C-alpha cells in the first residue's frame, strides 16, 4: 500500500498558459510523438508507478504525456528549485493527470519534501536529473530499494554521482546513464545548453555580446556549445580547463586558453560549465573588473563560490535586474552574480529548446520501456542500448527531411575486411 500524493503547485489558474506552451513544444517533438503513439497502443507501463525528478518545463510535459499514454501512474517533482515553470506545473495537474509537486523558488526543505512524496508513491521506475531522487532513495528509503526496477539519469553530474556510488559499492539499484547516449549529450548538452545559456544571460542582463570578452570554464559538451554560441554573437571567448586534451582542443578550435586567474582579470562575462566545485573563488573575485557578470550553467550551484563573494562584499544590492544581484566590493567594484549561481538557462530563460529535448526525452521514454522488459537487470550503471540511440537518430533525421546514403554490399564487405590495400 502506498501513500496518496497530492499536487503542490503555485497557482492552478496558470494552467491555460502552461498548456499553450506545452502544446507549442510538442509540435517540435515529432520523435517523442511517435513514441507516444506506440505507447498509447501497447501500454508498456500499464498502471505502474513512475516518479520523475526533472526540470518542470514545457518539454517535460510532453515526456509526461508520453509516459501517461503508456499507462504510467506519474508523480513529477522539480530537480532544481529555480527551474520550475509554474504555469506548466499547473497545466499538467489540470489537463494531463500528472501529480506535480513543484514550486518555482521552493526552499531546500520543500524541495526534499517533494522528492520524498515522489518516493512515497512507491515507484517501480524513477527518472532523475542530478541524482537527488536516487540519493534520497538510498539514504532514507532502504526498505523500498527492492521495489525500484531501474532509474534513468538525465545529466552528466548525476551520472558522475551514480558512478561514484557504484565504485563505493553503495549503489543498490540498476540505473541507465541516459546522458551518455549519443543522441543526448552530443546535441542536448552542446546545442541545447549552448543556445539556452546565452539566451539566459541576455534575458537577465540585456548586454551586447559583440565585442565583449567571455570566459567559459570547462570545454566539455556544454562548454563547447556555449563557447561557440558566444563566439557566434561576436564575443571574444577565453576557455579555462583542467584537462590537457580538452584545453588543446579549445586552442585548436581557435579559442584563447588560460588559467582562471588570468582570465578573471580580462573577462566581462563568466560562465561555468564544469560539474566541479569552487571554480570561481576568492582570488578570482579579487581581480575581476568592475561590472563583471558571473553565471553558472553547470548542474549544481557550487561552481561559483557564493559564500566567499558574500563574505568579501561590503554590501549587496539584490535584484538590480531580475536574476541579477550586485555585490559591492570594499574598493567599489560591482560584481554581478546571475540567478544566484543556479543554472542560468533554466532560471532566466526557458531551458533547452523543444527540438533538442525531443531526442533526450525519446531516449528517456524508450529506456523506461526497455528497463521494464529486462529480467533481473544487473545493479550497475548501464549504457543506453545502441538500438535506442540509432532509432532516435534515424527518426530525428527523417523528421528533418534529411536523407543519407546506405552502404552497398561491396562497401559493407570492404569496411569489414583487412585484405585489400593499395
Ligand atoms: N544547463 C543545463 O541545462 C545543463 C545541461 C546538461 C548538462 N549540464 C551540466 O553541466 C555540467 C557540465 O556538463 P558536460 O556534459 O559539459 O560535462 P563534461 O564532462 O563533458 O565537461 C566538463 C568539463 O569541465 C572541465 N573541468 C572540470 N573541472 C574544471 C575546473 N575546475 N576548471 C575548468 N574546467 C574544469 C572538465 O575537464 C571537462 O572538460 C554538468 O554539471 C552537467 O550536469 C547542464
């Protein structure tokens, strides 16, 4: 017997607006629509409880509709206190039969109360973005661990945490690293985070990118995307890295590469996308220019050391614009921190465009179905089955009206052989 879970949302009267935005998103998610049509016929979840801890955005509605069409009994909670779109949350409760517990700006206590509610529902499958749900399951719901058949993980930071749990022998359920699918991180992390992070910075600050100097910390999938989009807007981009190969790649892609201490003196705008902690800290704030803008688009709000900047500042002017707090240093310099160091693309903009979430969420939905079909899935971090990646890529190309060539028999044989040379 599981506890009933009631919705907890900011304002039910916002539902109509949320529905319009979700419908708009769904028209740009044709691959997921195909999955939804099949699920509606085959009902792979058939009354099973699925609990999701994801960013509550218009695209997530389309994923929820897909799982619902497959017969799932759904609870959705936020994976970040600042990323919830309240109109979308209201719309899911009013129109889609999803129990949502998420409020934009919820405090940490409420955030975890919602996560516990999602676990109280007794899910057989969980979906996570950052591993807070799975980590709470392991810490506080030991008795329920056997009921969870599998969990899906959406983001790099979550996969890193789950691999750390696995290495420690602490992981007790099978998980699928959705983030590591090619049709996820190659596009979502690079182009989705790339575009929406720049969008978030512009919406929050209205600065002119052309001629500005931007510093991007981390040249992974997200960092590459953001750096290239900033360059496209005419910004001169500096990369900071800790990995020699990535730093070399950035240099050969034509970016300036230097340590953060040097970059801190030069930058007008800073964006962290490392999944690491304290990337921008005291010695960097000490040398930043007056008016510097500091944002994070990595998963957790630990990349910019906010405690230190608070300690260093003589005073703080909150909300000088929406999503901008100005920290006034004793020497009069103003350092502007965006979105309280939380994901700028979700806090100040709308997160990833629907067209890219079409692929990530198709992978999510198909992996939920795949996991339920497996008998005794081994307890470890699983990769997304290659057939799912291939299917999503093929369908996405088709919906974009892009055709490609097919290997002839002769070419297939040639590519498998070693005998033929010059
Ligand atoms: N904003 C979003 O919507 C969004 C979307 C996807 C992923 N993410 C998050 O963004 C972060 C990065 O994800 P990714 O897929 O690019 O990861 P990634 O592993 O591909 O890249 C991270 C890069 O940061 C570098 N790095 C680590 N510590 C550093 C430091 N101190 N200074 C400079 N560079 C450092 C690493 O060497 C690596 O190249 C993660 O937290 C991920 O969860 C955010």
